[in-house]
C-alpha cells in the first residue's frame, strides 16, 4: 500500500511520514499532495494565535480535549517556537498533552518554526491538507501572534481565534487594532487575573468602534482560564457557530477561495526557487550572490537574469 | 534632478518618496533600487528584536539618541505593528521620538507590517538599501521577535540585538533556545525590575551550554533601563565592537553574502508573482483559484501550469 493510501486509511505512521515528507518538500512531496488533494475540504480549520505567554498551547489542548469528548477527531499543528508542543513544556501542559497524545483520535505535530520565510507557511498549508485528507474533523493551528504569523494564520484558517490576557498594557492595545481585522473569536485567557473585565470591555469597545465589514458576524469576546478548562465549552460553541455562519451566509466559498489563492501564491514562490535550484548550476548562483554582495549587480537585475534564463 | 540623485544628495523628501515607492513595488521601484544599489554598503545595519512589551522602541530611540550625540546619523525602520513608531506611542516614547524626528541626522520610517508574507521582508530589505544609499551611518531595524520576524531580521542585519525582560517566565525560556542562534548581543531591558540578575545569569548559562559556533564572538549579555537611558552606552559599544569583530575576522564578507542571498531569494519570489500578474489574464488566475478551492486541481499542479506557461 502506498503512502497516500495508508494515510487515507487512517494509518498514523503513514501520516507522520507524510508530514515529514512535505516539510522537506520536493517532487515526492508534491506528488503525494497532488494525489491527496481531492480528499481534502472536510475539516474545520481553526487558527489560534496570541502573543507569547497568553496560554495558547494550554487553550489548544483544552479545546482539543473538549472536542474529543464530543466524539470529534482533532489534529493539532503548532507553528510556534515557544510552544510547549514544540519544546520544553511546562508540567501542566505536558500532562494535558500526554493525555491527548495517547489518544488515537488526536494527532499533534509541531512544525519547525525557524527557517526560510514562506517555506514554513507553505509547509503549514501542506500539513493542514494532510490532516484534512487523513480525516480529522477539527484542525487546530497554533501560531505565535505578532507580526506576520497572525496574518498567515488568518489566510490558512476558516476560523481564527485570537487570545489576549488581562492588563497586558500599552503594547497589547497597539496590537489590537490589527488583530481585530483577523479575529473571528476573541478570547481573554487567564481571566481569573485582575483586569479581565476591563480587557473584555476594552476589546468590545474597540470592536464597536472599528469598521468591521457588516457581513453579519461580530467576533464574540469570550473569557477562559485554560489551565482549569474554564470557558472552553463556550469557545467550542462559538467556533462551531462561526462555521455555520460561514456556510449559511455563503462566505465559506469565499474563504476557501482566499485560502486557495494564498496557497497558490506560496507554492508559486517555492516552486520558482526549486526550479532555479534545479536548473541553475550552484557555481552560477554563488557567483551571482558574490556579485550582489560586492554591489556589482543589484538583486533585482540578478533575479531578472535568473528568470529570463529559465524562461529562455 | 531625478529621485535617485535627490536621495543621494541628502534630500529627505526624496528619501520619503523613494521609501513609499519601494514599499509599493513595481518597475519604477526596481529601476530606482537598481540605480542606487552601487551606493549601498556603507551603513552598519543593526536589527533589534524582542517580544511585545520588552521595550524595543524605547531602546531603539535611546540608542539612536546616543549615536546622534557621537555625531553618527541614524535611520530607523520599524517593522512591527505594535511599535510606537508605527502607531499609538506612549507618552514618554512620543517625546523621545519627537526629539529624534526634528533632527536632520535621524530618519524614522515605519513599515506596514500587515500584508503579504515575504512582501514585507522584501520591502524592508529595500528600505534598508535606500537609507544606506542616503548615507545614514547606522540603520536600526526594529522587528517584533516571535516566530519568523527574528529570523528575517538576522538575515537582514550585520548585528542582531535581542531584548529580553526580567522574569518573563516559561515562555521566554522556550524562546531563548532559538534566540541564541541569532543574537549577537543580548539585552535584559527593564533591568530595574525584580529578577533581572537571574535573567542575566540564566541567559549566560544558556549561552555557555549552547553549541554556538566557536568563531570568536560570544554574545555579551547586557542590562538596560531604556526609559531612563541606562545601559545604552554599553550596548552601543558592544554593537560597534561586533562590527569590528566581523571585519577583522573576515566574517563581514560572509554576512554580506548571506544578506545578498537572502535578498535574491525574496526578490526572485516577488518577481515571479509580478510576472504571473503581468502575463496571466486575471480571469485565468481566478479560474485556477476556483478550481483549487473546489479541489479540481491541486495547488502544486496549478503552480507548475502557470510557470510552464510563462516559460513556454
């Protein structure tokens, strides 16, 4: 049985192997993704983003556990160097995650988040496709929320959950203006801390002041204490409601097309680098790089030269 | 006088106009960068990165003010949605920045940090090139440090300064493993807070345990209270020492080539998207996107199809 067949039949080792393959990239990975792509499109893809220290991973683990209890299968992709899924988990999370990792209805994968820009985003999209093809009902993608990460996640997910914490001060206020644009759900985690009510009010005010598209969905602002699994049920309910909203409003097709366009762009960018690597001798590449470094040629002219050569 | 000439002669309005042009991209931007590229290579490019709330912008402002007092000119590029340079500054920073912005030896530019992945990184590289060509001695690039941002900055800068704060807990510890790989200088800011000594010790221990390349530079761990301009002199001295080290060890050429290769990759990726946009009718692109969204074609096959068509 080939890898694609094994993955489709629910073989976890095949899935793990396929994930490693797509993370590396290359022709085999492309062939695999090509043969599996028609089997994607079933999962509810949920992005979870927030600054370091907001408790993303704990919340993701609690959400996953809740969905498991309702019989749904859950795939988790952590694209975050600070994630306990990725490294050095704190004890509580480790226990939570061990419970998840012993469960055949859960699959956890952390992506190396250090590496070439774009490559990670492309690999994350591919990993989502594999988990989707493997039949997971819910796919949770955890990314650190600061700068590009959160824009990426919104472009990959159907539903984006943005996590804040109480009273994180001025910096957080600055973040929010941008975050409102991508949040489908806002969660104030660690809500047992002082200032939670104020943060909730603040977020609601910002939402009411912002000119969000009046397309029928106002991001709910929810509270949680993920370490004690408090507030998880409401978040799950809101995420499911958001999917219903997307489908009933016809916005789901739009999101799928945005996702497709985003993927196509990333893959075009990866593919051109792969083609250059395959067709341009290393020595020519290195010469060109040295010429840029010594200001003999500008990088735009160098790029044009490479592309013209490949297209000749 | 054309834009490039005006920029080279120190005209600030020309610089501002050129920065807007390269942020947008396109043939005019390419031509401008092409004509200015030979004038780059003089500046010391310094990346400053750290999680939201570590006081990056305040530190950047204090560093800039210090360099100004020693007669050096300073360009600042803020690639950070949470940066006070970008929006909503807190009062103290606003005053600091106003002092800088009234000074002809300082130029501050914030880049919109929301937008297509890769595009921002490419635009940041271009902005650095423009400030370099315009003759600024020091170019400070502030990015939010979490995930990709810091990898990017290390690929763009000669010297990378990573900022931590005391006792930021488990998450920070998790970050550090990755951060050590890119830090040329480590700064514990807000060092008047409890736990600063411990954080410094912790970072030094991590440095001694990590297998950093034994190429002669051990990242110093410094302390600062940026709001009171404490510790700034040592940071400036260490950054200058690092540049001396790069030059004397011969590693400077290597860094310049890494920078060149990074730029070339980003620009290749941008260029291929531009060429596709220019040569593929919008309706064909939209059809392809719709076919991906409905799983009729996988995005890898679609990308190959587009590239083959352009190369035919």
